C-alpha cells in the first residue's frame, strides 16, 4: 500500500504539472549539434562539385578574370591548364551530315551569346584527309570576332552559341555549313573539323 500510495501521489503531481504547462525533465540524451562550416568570403565552388546551397553557384568574376602578364594564349584565371597547349586531333575522320559539337574540356565561365565579341584559339582541318589548313596556334595569336553578324561560316556561328567560356570544343560540320564543295580561292572544300578554345566573350 505504501508503494501504491507513493505512485498515486507521483501520478497526481505529474498531472498537475502538465495542467500548469510544465513538463517533467527528459531523461533522453541531447541530440548532437550539427556543425556547419562557413566558406571563406568570396570563395567559389570548385568545378565539378555541387554547391551546398540548393541554387547553383554562379561563376566567380575573379575566377574568370584576365591573368596579368599572360600574352598567348590569353587565358583567364581558373581555366583548365590544358588550354595553354595546342590540341592534338585524335578523333576519327568522319563525313558528317549535320553539325556536331563535342565538348572536350568543359569551361566554367559565362556562356557565349549572339552579338558578343569572342576570343578564340582554333585548329582547322579537312575531314577528307585530316590535314590542318589553318591554326591560330601557328600564328601565335588568338582570333577575335563578333558572333551573330554573319562574318563566320555557319558551322562556327551555330556551334559557338551557348558554349561556356573556358571550354575546348570540337566542331564537325558538313560542306554546306563550311565553305562548300566549290569554295572561294584559298578556302578548303568539303566537310571540316575545328577544335576551338573559347577564351573570352564580351559585349
């Protein structure tokens, strides 16, 4: 009877505390605190890694800025170091029916839009025999041109739009998107391949 009486009094006390808006102390251990590491101010997400935020991180302006003292090729900071050397074409020779755009190195800066002035390095070769007919690397000078003004052949115009600055792409194009099968004097005929480094794009 003593045990039951004590149990009854304890139950009454708990009920009174509950009615008063109080609770009895919990005997469960506290949940461990979750640590959230703060990123350094201005730090940009590394390419190929997911940002901790649900929104995609935009490329840092500093990561796509000109590098002082860099003449050729004029690479921006944060670029893949492979863009510092001329590409080697190891792809199979094809006879494309349509424009084919293959990303060889994915850039992380803003994408090229029509009307912008772009800075490019490129190697051009004929797909019939794989011979190089033009190369900005051989001239040791990048090529600058305004996109969307009809200055370039159609395969170049179409292939560059939407490509991220800092990318290296391969453009395989049929003759009708290049110089044609009866090209102007000095221009190559037939299907062509260009390996293009997109080094900058400015309004």
